[in-house]
C-alpha cells in the first residue's frame, strides 16, 4: 500500500516539479525517486532460502570433504566385489569446496547420503580384520571431487561426486584408503 501511495505522489508532483524551472528542485526530485525505487526493490527481494543457498553452493563447488564423527564399524562383508567395511556414525558435517580449495559452505550433515551407514571398499584383508574387531568409536573423513578432466567446468550439482579417498581413524588402525574412479551413491 505504501508503494502505491508513494507512486501516486511521485506522479502528481512530477509535472509541478518539472515545469517549475528550478534545476535544484528537479535534481532533488529525481534523486528522491531513484532512492524510492531502490528501497522498493530491496523490500520486495526475498531472502534466499537454505535450500537455494545450498543449491548455489553446489553449483560453485567441485569438491567436498565429509567428516563423520562418533563412527563405529557395523559390519565387514567379503563378497564377489571385494571386502566392504560398513560404518555408522552419530554426527556428520560436509564442507563444499570450489576448484581452488576455498570453502563455499559448511553444512551439518553428510551430503553424500541420507543414510547413517556407508560401506568402504578395503583391498587389504588385514586392515579389514583389524577394523572388524574394533569396539571403540572413531572418525571417518571422505574426500570427493567432480571429475574435472571429463567436466572442466564441473560442479557437484550437475556432474556428481567421485570418491577420491577415505581417511579412517580408529584406535586399532588409522590410515588413508585411496580410490580411483569409485563413484559414490549421492544425495548431493
């Protein structure tokens, strides 16, 4: 309503001010109209929602770092495709990174999956056996990127994530499990 009143006042005053011949009055009128337009546009602009901010950060990001805390080994399975160590966790955070490694956004959840379990391929059976009998809690860091060789303009929103590395830190064993071209199931 205030916008309509201000617009009506500007329209009524426009001929009076313009035909007065006073340059200072004209300049002041134009300045007041410009400020009014800026204020109306700013008041109409709605703030960005969290999901819009997250989608924008995904568009600007080409890598992510997921940190899973209070993790425990839930199962170790050996099958046709190798050994998988399944972990579950209580707390997670994800940092979205651009191509230069700068932080775009940090969120308090696992951006790779909505589930609270994740299976990690382990090629060393001795490591799998150590982790299978681990009673204590640990942490797990997951590093993933967009395949920039295939998508040079790549971003996480359009081109997905390829898991590069898992950093496992449990009392019985800690180390990095490096992967090459292992695609992640993702909800990014």
